[in-house]
C-alpha cells in the first residue's frame, strides 16, 4: 500500500492514465470520428464531455462505495458476489466491447489499406496473450504509461502537421532587455485559427428539427453515462486501486480528463482530414451507396483514406495507426486480464455438469474467448457480402447487412442500459439489505429496447431511438426487486452462544398460514408446509411408506429412515427460511454428523410421524433431534441426532451461524420452550 503523499499522487496519475486508455475502445474512438464529421466540432465536444463525465461519475460513486468496506478484500468480494447475478450481462458486455474494437480496427483501418483481416487477427491474438500474461493488473499501469508517452508523441506530430496549420504548433522567442533575458512560448495562431474555424463547421447531416436532435442525444447520453457500470475492466481497476491504497475518485477524475483529450484529438483529426479531403478531389472514395445527407452515412474510415491516399501524409498515417493501435491494445490487454480475474472467481469450486467435460482452466482462459471475439468481428465485417446475396431476393433487405459501428452502439444505448442501472442499484445498496432482480424480466426489457432502437435506427426516427433508451433506463430504476433485510435482528442477538441469555419477547414468530383443514392433534399448530405441523415442541411431518421404501423381505429398508429424516429437515427449512436458495446463497448448510438408533420394524402403508426439533446450538453448530413414531400405536420406530454446520459458498470455510438462520430459528425458540435449555 502506498503511503507517501507524492507516491500516492504518482500512483493516482498512473491509474488515471490506465483508466483513460482502457476506456478509449472502438466505440469512443470511431464514434468520435462519425460525430465530428456528421454533426460538427461542437457536437464532438458534447460527445467527448458526456463520455468523460460518465467515466468520472463511475469513479466518484465507487469511491463512496469503497469507503463503506472495511478492507479492499471485502469490496472485491462484494463485487464478485453481486456480479454472480449479472454474469450474463457482464460477460456479454465485455464480449461486445472487445469485438467492437477489433471490428473497428479491421473495418476502418486495415480494410481501406488492403491488409488481410485474418493476419491482423493472428497478430492481435499473439500480442494480447503475451501482454496479458506478462503484465498482470498490478503492472499494467506502467505498460499503459509507456503507451501514453508514444501516443502523446504521435498526437503532437499530427497536430503539428499541415492538416491543421502551415506553422509550427508551438512557437518560441528569446529576447533581451533592461530586465534581462525573456523567453516566450505560444501556440501557433494558425492552429488556434483552425479550431476557431472548426467550431463553425455545420456537419454533413442536418436534423429536421430541434426535437429530433434532442432525441438523438438521449441514447448517447444515457448509454455513455451508464456504460462503465458493466465494464469488467473498470471494476478490475477500482479493486486494484483500492488494494494499493490509492484514491478511486482522483484516479477517475484524472482518467476522465485524459480520456477527453484523447477523444478530442481523434475527432479533430477526423474533421481536419474530412476538410482536407473535400478540397483535394479523389482523396476520399466512398465505400457506401447511402446518401451522404442520411443519418446512416458512414464516414469512420475518412482518416485512413485521406492519410493513405495523399503521399505527403505517410508519416501522419504511421502516427495515426500508432495512436489508434495503442489505444485499442490498452483495451485488449486489460480485457484479457479482467476476463481471467472474473471467470476464475466464477469457476472456483463450481460444480456444474459442464465442468465434468470441460476443465475449469479452459473456461477461465481468455484465449478461446478472445479468439471468438476476433471471429465474430471478421464475420460481421463481411456481412455486406452476404447482404448482396440476400438483395437478389429482396433489395430492401440489404440495409440490414450494411454492418456499421452503430449496430454495436445499439447494445450500449439500449440493451445494456437496464442491466447497468440494476447493477448500480445492487452495488449501492446497504450491507443489511439485499435485492434480487428477475433475470427473465431484465432480458425481455433489454430485448424489447434494442428492437425499438433498431426500428428507429433503420427508419432514421430518433424519437424511437430515444424511447428505446428511456424504456431500459427507467425500467432499471423502477423495476421491483424482491428484498430481504436483517435489520430486525437486535445487535445483542446477532451471535448465539451457549452462554447468552436471549429475551424471546423481542422476536416475533413467522405468521402461520393454514394450508389444510385436516384434523390435527390437540394443541398442534399448522405451518406453511402442507402435511406438517408443530406439536409438543416438535416440527412434525406425516408420512406413509410404500413398496419403494421396502426391501426384498417386505419391511422398510434401513436407509430409508434417514432419507425420511432428511426430507423432513428440508421441509422444516422450507418453512422457517423459505427464501433460502443454495445456488444463490452466501452460505451452505452441511451435515457434520448423524446417528440413528433403530427401535422397531415397520412395513409398507404403516403411517408414521417424522419429528424434528432443535436440541442445542452454539456459534458454529446446530444439533437437530429426530424421532420416528408409528401413528396408530404411538410406538417409537427410531430416534437420533444430526449436527449441522454452516460454510461459505465461496470457499467452504466454516462460518458462524448466518444472521438469516438466527432470525429464522429464534422465533421458534419462543414457541418450543424445551429449546431454551441451551
């Protein structure tokens, strides 16, 4: 942990730079090109600011969440625990982000340059595997600092070119006078003049009215403000910054500023290339048949076309490819280690059937996943060729196969919005409350949202695009989540021990619902499980054996008695802790030991009562007593005990009695007085 103030500031700067570079994936870099040329320089500033503010807010909010945790490991465990319910959204989000970035590199850089996509894909796989293995999360900030130095150099070369001004970007003067030597440094008037002229550029596309323009920016605003909340790379950084004792807030403020500058440089270069291309015939060759005045008109390859078709710009083309390549590489290497970090936590101690056939190391490996991203990117890049075949049957369908960046944007502006908002709610909620969202409802809302967005996109109806984004965002805020809270447990009763005196009057038993009108013994109380009741201190389950419970001789097979006891125990749990789900719970209930004494033989159709009660308990273990009674005669068929222990569902380590179990058992201590003997 960094303690020196100077070192802390340096560490925050390094992490801020890493945050900025990992967020400059294809969506930001190439959408900035589209916005600058299609809508103008002022809208470029608007887009860059929205994106940078969304990134900064993510850091500021998480800074407050981090402070609520006692240590970095607790925060990391909280994220990994909450993320289990959103693993589909988190992994799919990461898949789309990486695929999108690869797609942009291939579609808007290598394709115009005539470079084979397959070779670029192989190069990316090799580079990412090497960097991902050589630079784990605690070293990645130094690698990204190296990227930043080279990118800054490339940016200065670009800004100092004739694309912006015929003068040098920075001019200096040295003079002497009565006061001694005087040095002056200033930005080139030509460069400043270019930015002034750029602010007057109207853009290729003109919205029909102010409402249409306002509606267009709604999904952009919501998508980029909420985007970081599903990005594993950002969560990985928040966890690591916290572990190193850095400031999440300061790192993300720095990251937001650096990111804004990167986007502005990229967008400004796009606008400069577009203006230069318009004044030099033949530099820009349209690869689309779409009307340039259409909202769907693609211009994201403008920089590559202008710099590659003008001989004097060969140096600038190299600088641009270095600038874009390193920005994308920062996303790839971070995505590689973030994917491994998250999936390793998912497959740890996993018992799914899939792990019988596939090793967990293969599932947590980022190599197959990254390869799949490259295959998906290359496939979607060549959708146009498939569209030509479809067009031979229906010419109107070809527009669906002109695969562009906006197809990917639709996911972040609609589909992922509902998941982002709900995941924020999960991370921001207090420790003593928990909410569960319906996965089916979230998916159906996300699917409806992206469908509406798609209709709006293909018809150039920005109002529908806005409705799609608002639908997902609002539903994420207002959707009901099943909540449970442990606030009802008084502080003095949070841990049970044999030496504690508990005031039973402070607790209220769970409300009993009558499920049957069957006659019960005098004094018996029906419970929420049909066929069960509480009588004379016992939880009782009525049961009738059948032929399947007997052996070849005709009497009940000895092992069946323990199966009946186990079933009755689960019914008891289903009544007192009805919301317990072993697949989602933070703890598991395991049997430490069990014994049973056989008293009498019985045959099929001999009605019995299986009775269970809490015999004794302490901080770690609960002992259940059981009896099996023949209903007709009242004879004891068998009796015994079983000891229960509670372990973490993460690593199977022994834990104290969970608060949920305490809260569920204590009310019945008041009803079953013999339990007080503990």
